[in-house]
C-alpha cells in the first residue's frame, strides 16, 4: 500500500458483482479449450445489450464534452490498469482518424506512461496521486474529465474526479457496477453493470469490453457532433500512408459522385485533405476558397458546402 493509499473496505469490495464468483465454473481449469473459448464468447455477447441500456447516459456525456470542447476545452480520460490502457488507445486513435490536435483528448494513466506497458497495480490505490495528476494538467471549467473504473471505487480515479470538480470541470464516470461510488461524484454517471466474470474478478474481460464500447461511442459521437464527419465519411482523416491516400480519394468520390479525374485533381489541390476537396467539388469553388469556407464553418464540411452554394464561386 502506498503512502497515500485509501483503506480498502474488504467487505464492500467483496459484494461487488464484478468481484463475484460463478460457482458453476468451479471446474473451468479442467474444461476443454473449446469449452473455455465458448464460455468467454458467451460472456462477451452479454455486453452490447448492457452498454445499449446506458445509451441515455452516454449521450448526456457526449453533449457535455461537445459543449465544453467547443468552448476550447479538452477531454481527459483518467483510469488505472485496463481502463487506463483502453483510454490511451482511444485517445491515440483520434488525431489520425479525425485530424484533431493531440491535446484535445488526453489519457491520464495511474502510474504514468510506463504503466501502459507494465503493470503498476499499486498506483490505483493512491487517491492523492489522481488529484495531483489532474491538477498537473491545469484542468479548468472548459474541460471534461472522464473517470473509468470497473469497480466504481478506484481511489486514483475518485481523487481525479474530485479534483476536476473542484476546478470547475465537467465530470463523467464510467463504471461496471450499479450504484457505484464514482457515480455519486460526477455530473454524468455511465454505469454498465457487466456482472461476474468467467475468471472471477478479472475485469479485463467483460468489464473491459464494455469500457471499450463506451469509449468508442463517446469519442466517435463527439467527433460526429463536432462536424468531423460528412455524413458517415471521415473527411478529416490524415494521410500518412498509401492505404489512407486511397481512402481519401474514395471518400471524396463517395461524397461527391465525381469521376476519378476530378477527384484526383481536387484531392491534389487540397493537399490530400478530403474535406477541402469535398467542399471544392460540391461548392464549385477552388481549394483556397474551400479552405476559407471550412475555417468560417468551424471545420464542418456540410456547413461549408452550404455557404459555398449560397455565395457562389470566388
């Protein structure tokens, strides 16, 4: 236990559904490989319905993040162990997919960056460290901090959301148990009660699957609401390899219906940016004007196209 570790309520921890033991699986270790694989698949198959049932809470979290980030704020994920690593994955994938600044969505991991690749399990018990890490990121009223914890009681995460609230930030809690301690300390509580695991207490399984789904929904919906797609097309994808260069051409063709020659010309003039090429083709403007229209529309392709059509060629 670290110097700042919160005392563990063993009885309360043992009552959590995510810590429960499934007695019918007491012979798991002597079952066949195929049976074990089937059990794990059956357990994971329960998760989507649990996540779908939390849809109203996820939507509320999305709206909170959109409102704050459009004021210039950031989205910070905070977690320990598996939740922290899932947060790192989600945050890392947004800039190349949606062209966002790497500082817009930040993952804060208990134990620091080294804990991403090597377990530092004791770090999750340090409530003071969670608060200090949030303060170190200069969290303020325009930011949203999302705490992620299977148990809903991880001290590091509780310390982080408490510090975030004290700084005026919006707060969201994602937990895998109902009536979680975390839920009472945040503005929006997303509870996805996944129940006992196939391997008792191993919340990298069903609980981790649920957390991954929730983070996918949260960040993707935020990007859609902030205009980082045109319809369901990734118009801000960054071209960093040959596959993505071809994807940009395909996106522009799908969005505009233009032929290959016009698509290639527009993409080249747009320096490989799909959104600019789409605005140029649909708005019948050159690339420079398309960039200006996108800037004026806050990067929203649909709004930029409408402005181009209303204002004519320039």
